[in-house]
C-alpha cells in the first residue's frame, strides 16, 4: 500500500460502434443543421452532444467513433443518445449499435517526486530521452497500458480498455516506485 494516495482522473474514453447498416450522411445534415460535415475534407460527419459533452464521428458505412466521454457509461450513453437523435431525425436504424471501448486516457498524481533517470534503468520496458520529451515512457505488460511518467509525480495512462485497468495500472506502478525507492515524498 503506497504512502500517499494517488488521485486519478479519467480524461477521455474513446469508443467505436457500428450500426451494421449504411447511413445517408446528407440526410443527417438535413435533419440536424448543427452537425459538421465537409466530405471534401473528411469522410465523416461530426455529431456533438452537450450532455454528455462528446463528439461522435459518423461514417456512411454505419461505423461511429465517440470521443470526449469521462467514463465507459457516459460513452455508451452518448452513442445511444446519438442513435436516438438520428431516429428522431428520420434516419431508419434497424438494430442496436455494437459498441467497443478502444482507449481510456487518464491522468494521475502520485503525490511525490520521481527520479526518472534511475527509473529508466530500474523499471525496464521504458524510454527516457529528456532532450526530446520530459517524461519517461513506461510500457506496462499487465494491464497492457502505456504510462507517461513525469518527475513531478504526475502521469498520463493511455491504452486501457476498461476503467478498472487504469486504477490497477496506477496502483501497481505506485507500489513498484516505492519498492524500488524511486519516489520521494516531501
């Protein structure tokens, strides 16, 4: 159990969904003039929601990518809300969307200073080139995530597929840093 409690905040959940059918994006634009659609620049349509504050890319293939959610639940809610809005706008959607979480990005603070130089040699599976980037890149095997670790004790965890993975990864790293005497508290 680490000496200080890490504060963890989920910043972004990226989910993909498929409607298993084609979608007429021009018909969506007619029903929702607020959406962004410039097919000459990008093949997808951007459907923004205020609650939850997300942006969902919708492609004519029926594939969707939702970003900006702060939890897996919020991500699911956003996709379902977009589908409901599409139906309300006269777009016929036959089946329930199939969803999959692609990436969860979280930030955390471990509450101490980290010796990155020493950590680069001790941890293994790391990359640390302070001339190019001030953080140490640590590739954790279980759970399979990448953690950007900074001397301030702050970090960014990316690549998680489930929220619990974020908490497990941060906790494991925190314990490891203490065991190897790589973190110092004021």
